[in-house]
């Protein structure tokens, strides 16, 4: 099997720890254990034997996850090492070479790359900025055929921060039902909505809907490496059996901390903290964009810790990002990583002073570019 380079992840892995200002992240500035948990809970962590936990996730954690999805129970949940493992296992289990896979773009490009590596026929459908980063539903309807085995979406979306309308969600469900295809929804940014209204889940809208989620983005707990799949019992059992060949289990301490983080009161406090940071940073970035009009333009995100800006400059996005990294030790993501040159993705989930300093570094580079 030939895997093409996962450009977004490879580029971030190479450079994110070598710069002074890393603005590539799409989550929120991570919490510490001391910030997250009261002293008695921290003390109890010391007494947990650091052995193998339950390989499909602790009962308590699966119950906490299932509570986020109406009608689900713990048997509908598999706990994974981040949502990236969830995506891998789902695709590996549900589809075969030559199957037709219809994928939303722009997107986190893992499913796109895996589908191609597994020998599937991968067909993109695009979110359109002129439609408010919604899909052209007529275009999507023409792409879905009797050979389609899965429609894969990311909602809320990375990198645009857009949330599908109820009309779009209903039409995607209808198209999947019409050809008996799986509907796979990466919902990792659910909970990171800037206005606070939680994005509706695809779970429960269709009996072949499977969703992925996790604590890396909306919950500001990426280092726990806790993700999950929610789906029908039989498919969850199949995913669990495949996971035996991959990582076997998740960390027992992470299961415990994740369980606590998902208890209703603490979960609400986490999400409120994170949404406040996103709103404040978005306001600052919006002001910065206005100051640079017409060089930069963007449609403000509805959710997630990122913005997707277009720019009017005769320079390739990878070249722009490389110069910024080399000359100003500041890192953002090139639109090329999503197959969309002329754009950049800037994270807004960091501490405000850090984001502001990073934007000043971009200003410095722009002065140099315009002086040439």
C-alpha cells in the first residue's frame, strides 16, 4: 500500500516546535490538570495502578460519552487514541478497495489520503464560500451514485469553521439513505461554537450514521489523546476487533481524567472557558483583518479554533507560509494543504497575547514583501 504524504500533519510536525509563534493549531490553549480538577480528584489519580485499562474504554467513560448522543448507550461507543485513530479504524473496517467514497472538502485530509491509499474511488464535494461555506446540494446529489458506500463530512468544519445548516444535514442524510451508504461525520469541533449553541449531531438521524468525536479540540485536552466512535452496536464491535491490531487500548489515566471532564457541570465550565477565549480572539483577529483590507478577507467561523483567510497577493500560499516561518519564526498553515491556494489558516485558540504577537510578526513580513 502506498501512502501519499499527509502534508498538513507532516508540515506541522516538522516545524510547530521550532518557531516562536505557532498559530497552526485548531484547538484551544490546553488546560493543565491543576486547572481542570479539584485537589481531591488529583490526589485520587496517584492511587490508580498504571496498567492496561478496558480496551474499548472504561465503562464510566463510555457512559459519559454516550450521554452526549441522544438514544446512545455505552455499547454504542468505542474509545480511541484521538479522533485520528477513530477515522482510521472506521474507514479500514467499513470500506473495501474500489468502493466509492464521497468526501467533503476542504477538510482535515486524513480520510481523503487514507481512502486513496486503500484503493477506494474518492470523490470530493466542496463547501462553497459564496454559499456561506455550505455545500452545493445539487452538485452533491449528482456525485452520489448507487456505487457510493460512504459519505464523509466534517461538521463543524476544519478549516472553514462553518456549521452545516439543518437543510444541508437533512439532504446529506437523504442521499446516504437513498443508496444505503454509510454516513460518517467527524464532529471533533462540536462544542466549540462561538455563539454557544451546540451543533446538532448526525447521530440518530440515520441508522447507518457513525460519528467521531474527542477531547482534543473543543475541550482543550489534546494531550489526553482521547477520541471516540459512536455507532450501531455491531459496527462498534467490529471497530473494537480491528483496534486489537492497532493500539489495543487507550491510557488508563486518560480514561479517568476524560470521564471527569465529561461530567455535565465540569464539561459546561470547560466549554464556557474555551468559547470565551475564541470569541475574544476572533474579535481581535477580525479587527486585524479589517486593518488589512483588501489584502485579507474571511468569513468568520461559527465554530472551532481557526480562521480561513483569503489574500490578494501574487505569492503561493506555501511560499508565504515558508517565508513567515523562516524570516519571522511564526507558523501558519498554507491553503495548499487543503488544495486551496490563495488562502491561509490561522489558529485563534491560543492565549490572546500570544496570538497578538504572532499577528505582529505577520505584519513585519508584509512590510518586507510590499517593500520589494
